[in-house]
């Protein structure tokens, strides 16, 4: 029933009564009838809700249930968190992300449209970047043999693109191989092929540790900044900060959370301790174990065990 608030008084009552009586004709099992009444006004402000549309005699005939559609902002926060914590999806550039979010706010206001735009951006990235298939590969210890086989099957084109990367040139001793003779280029290609599985595993481990750190920031933000400052510590804000490629200590969100930590009162301390315990668990779950995340988790545990 569209726009039920605009119906003349008594019309909805008559519809409910008529349907209620018609569904029990002949003594047969009553036919279920459902009404879907979208209400724009809030039920608690005195201007909306079923009580303002139906009389009590009609309300008692209904088995009423309510549900609320999520706002575009809530959906955007969920999408931003998934992008933020993903270890395989490509991270949009700062300019690209700003363009997508500006279109959402100023034009379509549709989270579904944003998802379709992100799909297109991801497809374009994988279609135009010849090495885009490498970062999402499973580099876990169980799949290292498969990863080595795949790296061994790379062709000259992929190896040439890898050799052009500054990080690869530094790792194999400079760019001279790319500019040198055929023998140098061949030796450089083999060095890249042999080292690539270890590089990919190291990169995957770094992304896992980044994910653990971001989970900790989100945990602390939920406890320390649930109010007006939430716009600075939301997953969306952190995603924008991450896409800017600035170090985390320079983010507005981390600066604000650091300030909040120094102001925690006794009433909030138990909640903060539980949040820190969850942070330690996130850090210990990061792969590979025994790296900086595990050491940081030990420091968090030691801090929680200190006398208050």
C-alpha cells in the first residue's frame, strides 16, 4: 500500500475489516492476507506509526511486525569496511575513491550503484594492468608449490613487466639488466622467476598484518569514538586515509584515537580493556605468526596485566 499516510480517514480501517471478514467465509481455513505499509514518519514522534492510521478495532485484527530499511550511509560503511580489510581486492586511488564517493553523495545516493561502479573499476584494473593477477594469489605455505609452478610458467611479457618495477630492479641489483644484453636480461628474468614466490609471500604477509592493524583501529574507534567524531574514525574515513598512502600515524583517525586514549575515565576502562583484548586476538591471528603483530600482541597483553 503506497503512501498510506495520505489515505482518507477510515479507508484503511475499512480495508482491514473487509479483508479480515472475507478471508473466513465458509468456515474454511482462513487465507492469510498481508499488508505492507511503508511509513516515512517515525513511529515515536507522535505523527507516524500504525496507531495514527488505524483505529483500535482494526489494529487488533493485525499481527503487526516492523522492519527498517538501512540507509545509504550504513550500507556505505559496510562496503568501506570490506574494502578496507580485504587482502586481495585492489585499493582504489585517492582520486578515484573521492570521485566515487562524491557521485554517491551528490548524485545517485545508492549503495547498489556504488558496488556496480566498484566492480567496473576492479574489472578495468585487471584488464589494463598485466600484473594485477599476482597480488591476490594464495601465498600460504600450503600453496607454495602451486605458486612456484605458476611463477615458473610466466612468459617473457610478464617477466619484462616485472623487471620494470622499481622494487624488482632494486632487489635484483639495479636496472642494468633491463638495459643490458640478452644474457643479462635472461639472467635477470630467471632471478625474478625464482624470487617471485618469496616476494609474493612477503607481500601477502604484509597485507595480513595491515588488516590486523586496521581491525584494531576499528575496535578502538567503536569504543572510544561512537559519537560525533565517528565521521573521522569510520571505516569510510580510514579507507580514504589508506588510499592516500600516508603512514597510519599521520591519519586524523589515529591522532584522534590517541587523544581519546589519554582521556579514558574509570567508567569506560572495562570496555576499553575488552577492546584491547580483542585487538590482541586480531594481532595473533595475523599470518605469518611470530612477526611484528605477535610482538605487539605480547605488549598489549603485558599492558593489560599491569596493576591499575
